C-alpha cells in the first residue's frame, strides 16, 4: 500500500476505489439487530445484555502507568486484554509543544509501512481567549489566542503490543475541536463546536471545518472551509462513492447537513451546503413521537449563506435558513459514520425518553433519499447518550457514551442488538474518539479530561490516549 497523501492521485482516485475496507458489511445487520433489541426492551426485557459480555467474560481491574508523564490509569477490561496510556495532556511533543488539553475525536490511518499507523486527534480546548497554552508556530496558528487544534501521533506494533513513538502539533490556533471524521483520501476533518469569534475577544472567527493531512510531518496551513458552514459542528462522514460530506450539529435544536463539493475530494474548492427536509412535511420534528423502521422520504434545501455574519451572535443562523425552507429538526446530532451505502447518525438526546436515537440516511440519487429511525433507547440502562461510534473488525459496533454517570463505558453492540461493557474507568470524564487500527489489532480511544485551565495545573484531570489490545476473536468484536 502506498503512503497516504493529501494531494494528487489519492484525491483523484478515491471515487474509483469505493468504500474503505471494513466499513461496509456491519451496518444492515448491526443496526437492524439494534432495532430488534429495542423491541425486546419495549416488551419489558430491559435486562437483556450480550451473553458473557459479548464472549469476553467479566471485566477485571488493571493499572498501567505512562512512562513519559508518570500518569497512572486504572481500567476494567476483559481477561487477557491489556492497555497502555500515552500522550497525556501537558507532555512535551517532538516539536517542543506541550500536548493540549481535552483529547476528543480521532481517526487511525495506515502509513504504508507494515504495523505502523498515525492517529490524528482533536483537542476540545475551551479556555477563554488567550487563557490557554497556544501551541504551534505563530505563523501557522489560525488564531493567536486559540489553544485547540489537532495533534498527530505515530504508533507501531512490535513484540505483541503497540508502541507510542512520537507526537506533534498538526493544526493550531483553532478552538473547541470536538469531533470530525476521516476522508477516503487520507485526511482528517476537524470541526469546531462553537461559533465564537472576534466579538467575544478572539483573534479570528470560529465555527469552521479544517482539513489535516494524516501524512503531514508538521503543522498544516489552517484553512477554514467556510463553504461547509459556520455552526456548532460535531462530526462528519464522507460518502466515498460521491464525495458528498455529511455534517452533524450538536445543539438541542439541530440540523443534518450535506456539503456538495464543486470538486469531489477537494473541499477547499467550495460547494453547496444543504439541510435535510422531509418531503411533504414542513419542519418535521424527529426528536419525539417516532417509530422505528418507518421510511421517511427526504429532499434537501439549499443554505443560501453558509458563513453568515450573524453566526457569532446566533449559533442557529445557518439552521434558521434551512428551517425557513421547511427543513427538519433533530436533537443533538453527534456521531456520524458511513457504511453499507448509508450514513448513520447518533442523536444524543433524541427520543421520547431523551436517551438517544440512531438514524439511517440512505441516498437515492443526487436529489434525495430515505431516512429511517433504526433505534431509540427506551431506558438509560440499555444505552444512554450515544456519541462517537466506530466499527469493529468483525463488523459490530463500539459506542462511546456521552453520559455523566460514574464508571462510563466503551460499549460493544452486536448484530443481534445486544449491548455490553467492553471497558470502564472510574470517574466521569467521557470516552471519545474510538478507532481501530487498520489491521484490527488495537482499539485506540481517548479519555477527555479537563477542557480548560493551565496545562501545568496538577489539579486538572489530563486528557490521555488509551490503546487496548487482546484476543478480539474470542468475542463478537
């Protein structure tokens, strides 16, 4: 496999290659199984979970220490699994910068060398203007007062375990970089979950998507992709067949968007932002009163001004344009991923119980498609606030719960719709950015930690990246 780059042949050829390996077979079975599981729950079978924790057995307590920072982490994992903690917030990186706060969304990319991968990781830094610890070089910083951005990590597999090699700043001067998504041409789209700007004391306007090449050896030029919209961004998913980018909005009143690039694979060339509308239904509200499996026919309405000047004062300035044309409303759209010819979207607070929904959008030609509710959580014990979602090597799902409960979990989800805890930790900081290595041997994920404050403050809980590995084949993942 050739080394991934962000230019030339990879951009031009991704449409011919189709969907990335490992992303297409899970969707139909997994989400239909989840819908069936919901039916059992509504019949009073709320206590059903995957037998023997998905085949992995009971969780056991393990403690490991990052040799670089001295930070110790305790996790509960299945028997014969192990983990490492590394790249802790505040630790010095290869370029002399300190690892920023608030580890969040992330993806794992091959490099062309066997057993070597790169992680591109967001930082949801929420310090006030100039109050954080801005990283990167001044000439590459998007906003001199912003302390967020992305870092890139180099890791490799040797002697039966993963090893962390080095990290560096790859995007600087942005803020509240929460989620995003990988592209088929080998880059990471990092999204700002805010529309704050110069009126709030920042040196630049925020609320944009930025592209980071996984192959970049240092900081990329911070180019805001303004045609993709200025709103409270969360995640993105790219349809590898068409190059269309789907975008979610993390607000209680949220829209679901798509971006039609003028040049597929080259998002900086501009395009048209659109918002989902239910055909023959004006301002359809998906948040309550929905029925799993019902097919809703979709059309898309154009957003006339993707970068409205009023967005800083009104974070719904983009949403309101689609709403005026009859677009639909969702509740806190977060995780977003492509598989089996469809886009799957997690509504974190949707549903009659407010515990979350999972929607499937299936394109039908260029003008529309169908929307279907495939799961709505009837009870917090079954699933609470689904956020980041990733696909396992065997085609099942791993969910990051965005919940404030103690002992938050990474949860496995089987094709039969049964849920089980895969990993737990003590405390309330959320799991984020789950991503398997391309060969399926390692599950990488982040524990977010504090999102604002002084990197040198020992009272702050630091963000950190976790690598989990073990006998995946003994269970369903």
